[in-house]
C-alpha cells in the first residue's frame, strides 16, 4: 500500500524548500559573481598591476575580519534554534553582542595596522574597516534560514552587489583609481546590505528577549567553530601575505585573479551544504547523517569534476579577458583547479560535522589544514613562485577532506559507505568531458 500524502508531505516539503533555497542561492551567487567579475575586470584594466594586487589583498583581509567578527555565532544560532525555536530570541541577543565586540576589536587592530605599516590611503582604509560593525544585523535572517526560505535574503544581497558594481563603475569613469576610495565605496555597500537585511526581516523575529543565553556555554559552542572558520579563511588567504612579502604586489595581482575565479567556481560547493544545514541537523538527530551526506555528495562531486575540466581547458581564454598580463598566471589557475573536487567534498563534510554539534572536531581539522598550508607555502613559493601557492592550496583542500572523514568516522558517520564504487572512477571521465566541452565551446565562440 503506497504511503499517504500526509506521510510524505513533510519530507516532500523540506525537499522542495531545500531545492528552492539552493536554487535561489545559486542564482544570487551567479549574479553576484557576474557583478564581482565586472568589478575585477574594470579594476584589472584601470589600476596598475600592483594596485590591483593591493586592493585584492585588502578584500582578502576583510574576509578574515568577517570570520573574526562572526566567531561562529551564525551557525550556532541556526543549529540551536532549529532544534528549539523558543530559544531564538535569547540566542539572537547574545549572538549580536558577541559580533559587536569582535567587530570592534577587529576594527581597532585593522586601523592600528594600516596606519603603522604606512599603507596608502590609511584613513580611507580605516573607515572601510568599520563595516563589520553591522554584522550583528545580519542575524535577523535566522528565522528564514531555519525555514529554508532564502529568497528574500538572497535578493537583498544580490542588490547590494549590483549597487557596488554601479558605484565602482561610476568612480572609475570619473577617474577615481586610488585603492582607498574604491575599497571604502565597496565596504559602504556591504554595510548597507546588512542594514537592509535587518529591516526587511524584522517582522519574522520573535519579541526581544530581556536577557540572552549565558555567555559561557554560548562561547564554548561558538569559539571552536569561530576559530575553525578563521583558520579556514586563513589557509585560503594566508598565501597573500607570503606572496606580498616575498614576490611583491604585482605578483600578488597575478595570483589573486585566478584565486577569485576559483572562488566563483566553488559557489555551489559552499552554498548547497550551507542551505542544507538545518536538514542535516535533523537527519543527524534521526541517525541518518551518513546517507544524507552521501545523497548530497553525488551531484557535488560530479559538478566539481566537470567544472575543473571545463575551467582548466578554458583558463587561458578567461585570463586574457582581464588584460595582457594575466595569461602568465594560467598554470597557477590550473594548479588551483586540482582542488575543486576536494572543496566540493570538504565543504559538505564540514557542514556534516557542524550538524553533529562536534564543533571542536572542526577546529582541529582547520588548524591542521592551516598548518599544512603554511608549510606548503613556506616550501613551495620560494621555488615555484605563485604556482607554489596554488599547489599548497590544493594539498590543503585534500587534507581537509581526509581529516573530515576521519572526524565523522569517530562519531560512527561513514558517508563513503553509502556512495557507490562506480562514482570514483567516473570522476576523471566527467572532468575530461568538461575539458572537451570547453574546447568545443571555444571553437564556436567568436575570437
């Protein structure tokens, strides 16, 4: 006898919301990526190579500051409120306060550095560093994240990136090519986006709590996750420091364009597991986390392999679009693409660890990955230049997958057990199909 609609509707509803939210996230990121690519395209053509390297370095530092300011609060508030909706108001109160304190500390450190190191446009840079103070407002989207209904937050963030594109375009057309004012203009857009997210979602929030959850247990949960996220940002961006110090800002400009293109290629790897976190948390509670991870892993691994082959084939043409200097970084881009399948697997496995509540394991993984990356950069950059940094990144992402699998295995979660054996030999074939598809596409496109 087939199951009744009442038995299947909750699961079907979750599946529809998960698919819809992931779809909105992907569409939003595609538009955002297009805006960012157009911004990078203009910066690459109108700034000297050293200036391009400098502004991409500042953007990387802001990514790290964002992790410091978050300190794991976003994922912990989602995880705990998804299991206990009545705790949301108290969690929001404490989470916002933690974010405000961390953002203020980050801004003070950033300001001290830009003035003491003699960075050009130090005042503009200091003002730009204020935008993380608005991160607490972003927590207003938690009810919609728990409901896996992300259309409105995605549209707002997409609008912010369109605004930044328009702003940068107008500034460049009016001959503003200093890194400080351009960086400040983008930071204002990011701040306005957080403000808009709060005001749009105020109606979904519970009444304000008179007091938050106790700071001690909250920080015990968030700090390992926050430090893990910080280590994750550091092992992705710390090579900027090595390259800037050892090879100079022009080499940094050459390196950071492939890195930015690579970051666009992993958008589904980052977004789909993030959207699935509430569902994965519930599957873990039901004892089905291993099969759940395996179900998501199949399309993600295939997508990673196909994208790696396609982009490796088209890498020279893509880099040429940004100027005559950038095809020199083609081998760097191809070395980075070795990490693409690893990132698609690692992001999902890391989200699975968050769903188990064992945030300490995630910290160990990211610390080990950071040490791997530091060692790789220290050894490879002196001998291989920016190619060495790309190889170190690929080795690091592979280490993340290995460490995450071991951490899940200690909890009895074995996702590989639920993945058919034919998947593994199929991945190189999918990558080759991506390569052939790109070659065919380049032949029919106008030169």
